[in-house]
C-alpha cells in the first residue's frame, strides 16, 4: 500500500463514507492499495473490519494479521481488473467438481462420500437449478452444459469483492458447489470445510495424523473461514 510502513505512523483509523461505498483513513489520510488505487469498499461492515485491523497494529505493521485489508486489496487490484477471467476460472470447477468424483472402494468410503455429498448435489439441483452427476473414478466425464452455464452465470454475477471471497471458497475446497453452499449459507462454514476434506480425513483415520500437516491444515481452515466472512461483509448492509 502507499501508506504501508514498517512502523505504525498513525493514531486513529477511521471509516469514511465516499461515493459508492466506504473508505478507511489513517489520521485523515485515505488508505490505498498496493497498486495505489483508492481502497473503497462496498459496505460499512467491511470498512469497519479493515479499520479494526489497522487499529490493532502495534509498533510494527504485520500484514499477516490484516486479512480483510489483503482481501480488499486483491478485490480492487486483481479481481476488479480481470473479473471475467477469474469468474471463468472458478466456474470451470463445476465440470470437475470435488463432489462428483467418487472412490471405487473401499465400501465404507464410498458410502461416506455418498452420505455427505449427495445431499449437497441435490441442493444444487433444487436451489441453484444446476444438476451435477457423480462419477466413479478419476476419469473426467463432462457435466450437462446447461447446468454448467447456470453455474457460470451465477459466478459472473458476483461483484469483485464477492468474487474475491468466493475465489478462496471454491479453490480451497475444490468445489464450485461447496463454494455456493458457503455463499448461500446452506450449512455452517466449518461443516463445509470438513466436507471438503472428507477424503483426507479418511486417510488420516487409516494412517494417522502428521503434526506438520495438521498445522498447515489449521492455517488453511482459518483462511477458508475468513473467505466466508469477507464474502458476507461484501454484502452486508
């Protein structure tokens, strides 16, 4: 950011109303993105979350403790300028969605996948008007083009801030449908994260957990939950 510095140089971080949204100012100086664009966000809730991150900084600024600021930067500097490309990339997950590719064996894993994932595919058919069919094995079999078009239209309709959060919900879960399930509050975000890790959890049950892997998973889970919070804040009144 243009105002980003190794040490804290401001006293107060305040939210300001601007044309079309809200901004954050440090002692009256508007915060800008790394590309030097105005950091204007669509909702007061998001601006307040960003201001709180700046207020929480101590002597030195730690960007790793500022997820809302980083996500807003990404929405403005990256997603906004290549919205169609990002939406296309995410919509493409629908044709190889995690929920559709099932194990051939063992029977217990097959049953567990069906019990967890089939209801979400049924929800997609009824709520999203997009029916995706499960496959056995890893060989790609194309999904119905009409369903994929419907999912693509929904993805492209998201604004840059929604799409920035949605990007992580989809890419981290490996599932466009789980991304929409999170976006539309179909189930708690923690349950969606667990559902996305069903195969990994099965492997952990068989072979045990690795401490380093568990630490990395915890970091990813925190980022996944943040993506949902950022998505929600992009829509809050």
